[in-house]
C-alpha cells in the first residue's frame, strides 16, 4: 500500500461573505515534498495556507493532515495545529518575549517539555538558523531577516509534520532575503522537511520545490515541476503572470 | 485616611481581577460569554455609583445579602470599577497586533493560553496609563462610602466639620489628603508605564 500523502485538500471551497476565495481546491502534499505556491496578489494563497492549519475555517471540502481530518475549533484542533508550523510574512514574534522564550513557548506550553529541555532544543534550533547569539534579545532589537529566522526556529521547535510559509521574504529588505532563503533551502534539502511555501522567489522554487502550484482567482490553475513551469507554463494566465513578475 | 487607602486598594484589586475576566469574556469565541460580559459592563458603567451603593446596601439586604458597610462598599466599588477596567483591558487586547494571537494559535496554544501568555501581558502594558486614571477615579469615588457612614476620609472630615463648624480648613484638609494619595499614584503609574513599555 503506498504511503498516503501528508496533507490532502479535497474539494475545498471557502467564501468571505460573497467573495469566493478558494474554489474547488484539490491538492496533496507528499511527505518530504516542497511545494511552492505562486500567483497574483489576492488569488487566495494566504487563505490556502491559513486553511491548512485551520486559522480560517472552510465551508466545503476536507483537509486532512497525516490522515486526520481537521476538527472544529477547540483543544483537539489546537493540538493538531501544533503539528503544522507556520511562518508569516510579518514574522509575528511575540513582542514581549525574548528570542529564546519565543522558541521555547510552544514546546513548554503545548508539548509540556521541561524548561531545561525546551531551552536546550531552543538553543540548538537558534544555532541552526544562525542566531544563537541573540537568544536573550527582544524581537524589536533584531533585523527583519533575523526575526524571520527566529520565527522559523519557533515553528521548528514544535517538530511539525509540515511547515507552511506565507511569503516569508516579502517583508524583508533585499539584502536579508538570502539569509532566510538559505535557512529554508537547508531545511528542504538536508532535513527533508515537508513544506508549502508561498513565494515569488523563483530561485528558491527552482532549487527546492518538486512542484509549483499556480493559483489565480481562488483556483489552482496549473501544477508543474518548477523548470517546466517557469520555462513553458501551460496556461495563458500563468504566462501572463510570469511575464509581469519577470518584467522587473 | 487608612480606611480610604484600604477601600481603594481592595476595591481596585477586585476590579482588576473581575475586569480582566470580563474583558476575556468579551473577546472569547463563546457568544453567551461575550453577551454576559457586555451586559455586566453596560449595566455597571451606566449607573451612578451612589445608586448602586444604596441599592446594594439597602436593597440587597431584602433578598438576604447582608454584609458590613465596609465590605459592601468594596463589593460595589469593585464591581463598578471592574466595568471600566474591563473596557480598558479590552481596548488593550484590541491594540495587540492581530498577528500575535495568530502566531500563538499557529503554535498550538489554546484560547486561554493565548490570552494569558501572549495577549494579556501585552495588553496590560499598553493600558497602564488609563488604568492609572481608573485608580485615581476610584480613590476619589471611595468618598461616596460616606453616605453609608463608612469612616473613610470624607466621612471623617464631615464629622470633624460637624464637631468644629470650621468647613474651610476641614474640607480643604480633606482635599489635600486626597491629593496626597492621588498624586503619587499618578506618578507611580507613569513610572510603571515607562518600565514595562515594549520596545517595537
Ligand atoms: N479576513 C478576510 N475577510 C474578507 N476578505 C478577505 C479576508 N482575507 C482575505 N480576503 C480576501 O480574499 C482574497 C484572497 O486573499 P489572500 O488569500 O490573502 O490572497 P493572496 O495571499 O494570494 O494575496 C482577497 O480578495 C482578499 O481581499
Ligand atoms: Mg498573501
């Protein structure tokens, strides 16, 4: 029996009031796979991510993580959510907590690890994202790139089954984009982390992604390996979109 | 003066606890809790404190609730002030960036954990100054306990005036005594506000 995909969305539809933001989404993500989601602004990429860990409920369809359908809001959902890490465009580090406390909060309060245990894990992860020397600093004292690397460590600390990234580099100054992408690349290549990444960084897509998912107006228009997608997009809309982002 | 201080501090402590719980109700995902919180705030915030105190002391005894005038005062001042604390804390909660609660949800914290660990600690820091105003208002409001003869500052002054018939020095003295309490409170809250400010 083939192993079932880690994340499965089937027939997912979501509306914000009258606005149909996700339309008949079917998508499976295999274990260890990196999927890059790309598409014009407003096409539903963020909503897709947020639906996967149920930050937003969907009205139709099912989303299963490792064979378990997402339950209604409550304790059980909170537990399941812990298995899905999320990295936001705007970092969202806890402003009143140190870098290390940001990383250890989840392991301690959700995974019920001891303080010493969580801090050992936290330091190890901060080491890995290259920011251990800032463990005692507060988020506001860090650059955007550093904050985003801490956010990645915070997500990793939960030892999630899958990591979601919603435009992790689009709030960053150009010189900081690379440091964040490097960390993500390492996760993808060396650790075989399952990742769904919303990004327009083509370099990242080409070197890390197995598939690119192109979304437009709430639909998945095209799914293709990155090389093919960027060189020979099948759909008119993808061609149109690529010509726009390649224009600058 | 001691009674005024004790009345103020105990009522404020009660108001902070109750007010925070009510604020949590008002932002909770459970509609009946939200409604209960709203009713609590609107009832207490929109009734005169004097009426509440008289109602509690004279009205509620009829239905079996009977406490000393001092305890009654603390209950009424605490409940009344809790409505203002709740509104203030709620505004603080709303001022905490949306992303903070969202990140906490994504980490897998439950609603009470999100509120207690991530949102409230930040919310309190942003509302230290308005809480200071509430504290000062409460200090002055405790003078209303004079109407039920609780021996706090104003009642003492009133009795002194009755005995001496020298209203100007007596009530001026009372006013100064309130200032002695409220001015340092204001400074203390100002100091606290600077101390806990979150750098952004
Ligand atoms: N909370 C919300 N309420 C109402 N509309 C929303 C909300 N969040 C997103 N939308 C709308 O849903 C659509 C998809 O948004 P989003 O998923 O953020 O797109 P993307 O991330 O691809 O830019 C947009 O039209 C956006 O305005
Ligand atoms: Mg988006």
